[in-house]
């Protein structure tokens, strides 16, 4: 053990001297202290910038946790969603499911600040994971979950790869669980991560099909509370306007808690994919359990978001550490 420790220290010093970027003792795996030697201020820099930005933009938590989810479900958590379109290769962020993503400027600001202190060390994928955690946690003045680090950035981003990898707001339970299973997530993760819908807003087009002529008879989706459906119709005329948004959780869109499960059981889940969670016996039981206990939601979310943050990650010598999160290194 002493020999290995000495070897790691020797190689680390050589790596830092020559390249300033590699901690070989942590290479190839995620860890909570990945940047302890190479960039000890990284997490603090992220936290400070996020705290500052959430003061003027309290919806940032919803925006960044959605961005992380969309990143991890396509090519794994490799920050491919941050890459801009190059030439004729349309990037992920230009795909229809990602066209409403926002918060890229915040990631840019964090990356710029970290590059000044630790150039070529901290990946954009890790920055996104930390920023999402800190933005959701900002109102609590403490981190709601721990983030393992050591991801590397991908070099490919294709809009076409969002098809079949990002869950649709219209999806039924079978489609949802098949997709989650392919990502190494189970039914519990599906229900728990859906709880993030307690914060944020959605465009009318993502659910208006539930409001108008659902079965061809001019009716609304019968799985949607009629009073709630009428309230939504007043906010979202037909055809759906691309500029109108609605709170996903009408009384909790800025408060991260278990209230999502309350509205779900009241038949007020906004998306068809929300209502789908009640069509399966196992997922329905999980919904009820999380609705009954606020205290159980937070540790459950911490566990599931950790699993999500490890989907198909690039580590070790795979990928790269981008100097600019929007473009691959020259």
C-alpha cells in the first residue's frame, strides 16, 4: 500500500509538472474528492457562482437539473448537450426536446472562472453535475446530495441521437421503463427522478393534446382532473402557442419537495408521462410512499440522481477535458 501511494504521488507530480491536468490515482473512476489535489477550489467556485445567479434567477435549479438529465440520457453524462452545432453536424441542443433548455451561459461563466484557476483540469460534465446540484440546493443552504466527480467530456453531439433516448412527455409506462432500464435505472429511479417535475415550467405543446379532442370526441384526457383540465385550457388555447408556459406543479414550481406526488394522486400530473406512473402497480406504490413521507423523498432523490449522474460516463483517458464547454478542443 505504501509503495502504491508513493508511486501515485510520484506520477501525480510528474503529470502536474508536464501537463497540469491528470490525477492518475483517481483516473478511471468517479470519486467525491477527484479534484482534491488538482483543483481544490473547483466545487467552491461552482457554489459561489450558482448562489449569485440563483438570487436573480430562482428557476435556475429547474433549468440545470433538466439540462443534466437531458445530457446523461444521450451518450451518457459527457456534456455533449453543451456542444454547439458545427458545420452541417446539428448538435443535441438543437433537437426539438432540447430547444427549450437554458442555463448554458451559467455553465460558461463557471467554466471560465475555473479555467483561470485550474486550466484544463475540470470537465464540463462535472461542472454541469455540480451546478445542477447546487442550483436545486440553493434555497436549502446545504447540498441535497453529494456529487461524484471524474467525468470526462465527449467530443460528439448529434441531434438525431436524442430520438429514442430522451423520454417523451407523451410516453406510456412501458416506454418509460424500457428507456430507463436501458440506462441502468429501475422503476424506483423513474418515479423518484420524475419528482423533479415539482419545479419548473412546461410549454403548452408538451401536454395540450391531453386537453383537446383526446379521444376524437372533443374531450380531455380522462386521467386528468376535469377542473384542472379546464384551468389549463384557459392558459393554453388551441392550437398551442410556442411562447406560453405553465407551472408543472401549480403550487410548488420554485420549491423542491415531494409535492409532485400530491398532485399526481389528485390526477393533476401535467404530462401524459406523469399520469403513466399511476398505471403500473409498482410505480403507483412508490408514488404513494413518497407522497406520504416528505423526509423519504430527499434521500431517495439523492440516491437516484447519483445513479443518473454515472450513466455511461467517460473516465480515465476517454474523451477530453474541454477548455470551452461549447466546442471540442482544437
